[in-house]
C-alpha cells in the first residue's frame, strides 16, 4: 500500500502529539497522587488540631498508664499529656486490650499515636513509622534471687523462658535459639511482663525476660526478682504513628527535642525512674516485711491524722518509715524521738505530753508537716511537697537560707530543682558562713525525699485499680476502686 510523504509526516505528528499528551497526563497523575498523599499526611495533624483533641494508644500498666485515686498517671501517659499540651489540644487515652492490637488499631485510625514503651524494631517499621528514640533500654533475663544457675547466655540451655507473645523478647530469644542455645520459649497470650516478674519473685516460674526499665521499676515491688544476664545490645523506645502521618511525626520529634533541652523530659523521667536502683535487696525486703508486721499497728492512726490534714495516708506512712522504720521507741543522735522523730521542742510546741505515745507522736508530726506545707504556698504541686518534706528533715530555717541562695543565683526559690542544688551548697563554708541559720547537711534532704517517694510508690501500688478509659474532659465518669480515702495534698 502506498502512503504519501505528507500522510506519513501527519501520522508522525499525530503520534508525537499523542505521546506528549500521555506524558503530560502521566506527570499530572504522579503529581496528583503525590499531592493526595501529602494532603493525607497533612490531614492527620490538621484533623487533630481542628478537633482539639488527640488520642494516644497505650497499655494499662505501671510504666505506661494507670489511675491512682482517680488521677491518670504513668511515664508514657505524662509524656503524652505534655505532647498534647504542646499541640494545644486535649488528650484522650485508648487502652489496647492486647499488646499486638495496638498497631492494627493505629492503622485503622482508632488512635493518633502509640506511646507504650515500644521498642523500635525493623519488623514493626513495615507497618508504622517511629519517632526519634527517647529512651535506651536493654533486654535482661529475670530470675529469682536464689537462682545462681543463670549467669550467662549459655546457662539458658535446657531452660524455659516465660514471656508474652508478640514482644521483642520473643524475637530475641528465637534468635538465640537459632544460634545454638537450646532453650525453650513458653509464650503467653497478652500476660503483662510485670505479672511474669511477680511470678518469678513468688517462685511460680523460673525465668522471664524484660526490658531494663521495666525490670528495675518492678524490683521495688518484687525485690526477690533480679536482673541476671543481658540478652540484647542497646535498643531504643519510640512512639509510633501511621506511616502517612509525616507531619504528626515531625511534631513529635520536635516535641522530644524541646523537652529534652528544657528539662521537662528529665522531670517526668525522674518522677518514675529516678533512684530505681538505689536500694539494695536488704532495704527493700526489710520494708516489705515491716509493711506486714509493723504498719498494721499504726495504720488507723496514720489514716485518721492524714485524713484530717488532707494528706494521702500512704505518703505519711512512707515518711514515718523513713524516720523510724515504724519503731515507736526510735531515738536519733539529735534526741528526736518516736515514730515521726519529733524533737522535744517541737513536741512541746504542739502540746505533746508523751512523745513516745504513737497516737500523740503521729498526730503532732502530721500537724507539723501541715504547718510547714501551709507556709510554702508559693510553691506548686510536687515542688511544694518536696520543699515541705525537706523543711521537716533539716528545719525551716535552712530552707529559707537555700531560697536566698537561689535568688542570688537567679534560680526559682519555689522549685525543688533549685533548692536541691542550693541546699547542697550549705555544706560549704563559703556559703553557710553568710547564711542566717549556718551550716546544713544539705545533701540529706535529697536522699530523705528520694527514699520517701520510693516507699510511697510501693505503698501506692497496693492502692491502684487499673481502668481502661480516661478522658480529661469527662473525668467525673471515671470510677476507681481503691482502699485509701485521702487526697494528695492540694
């Protein structure tokens, strides 16, 4: 068949035009898809800001989230609350019934992000995007204190390790098994790690595994369970978001950078994890033992006195233990006496007739604590409580001196972080020679408060009832069952 040159040229021009149109359409479609993905990414954060609320998906346990006396607490919860405040929105908490249900729930859009002490793992990164790491951890084998047979990885041969299914522990133990360590792995469907640690402490199982932060925190409550050998290199915890929520992820990373620079992260971290390895086994065992043998004798008196003055009775019990180990006849080198270690002058000023009488001593001691608490009204929250306890320990005058030094150093005199520094300076002549009340054993209040708060934390744990929902805008609907009656100091 014959075609003219004009016809051939026309067909070539048509083909080129068609190809050009197709190329433009292809480029447009690519750009449109890209914009659609970017728009979807933006919509996650925009939706949160527009709704004025953000939902965190987490777990109901001692290191993530729990309710104590109707108040939401937990390391992950407080970080999430700080993030919501940073965004200027309210926080809603969604509790995943099962650990392995968190990522599917996030992918379905039932939560905005996961904050649950989750290890950053390549396997999980197939489904979600992780924030920058905010805490280093390592995995450890946990055994009973009397178990001397597990000292290194090779000692796991022939042993059974009990762990929750779907965790990073499972992946690591399987890796060890593939490398030739003939261990058995007993998997449990969503049994919390802390419960397995408790079973080790009680001798019900021989071995479990846990991240270092969880293991050390639970040693307070179960001192018979100890860290044996580590089974992983250093790993990191991160928050997880839907993979298309890039803008939200960016804001999370900015948030962590800011709170690590301004000290907010350390403040929250220290509230839950500071001094977790301070106490040795003897200290903790003695405390747990005396909670059963000695505390019941004075518990009713403590509860009544604490109730009258508006304190949590567990806080007062923790302070009494630090003062006297629940010994009503205790006496210090400074002639302080009784359960709350009252000095003779303080006892007289409070009308105490018999300083060794438990009821009189406790009532007077709590009254003295409340008087100090009322004096430091300009301090807020835990700052006020810590300053009050420090004043009880070393005297109100030394606190005044420490506050004056804080002012000279341009520090806030009503923050404990300031006074914990300036009190220590009062041990040096260059500072105490100019102080109104002179020399002070300024490091003692720090240890005093640290120990009280650990004792208090252990007692609090006995009063916790976990709850599955928490909405800050709807607190009144929450019902928490627990044995205490008194609110934390306001």
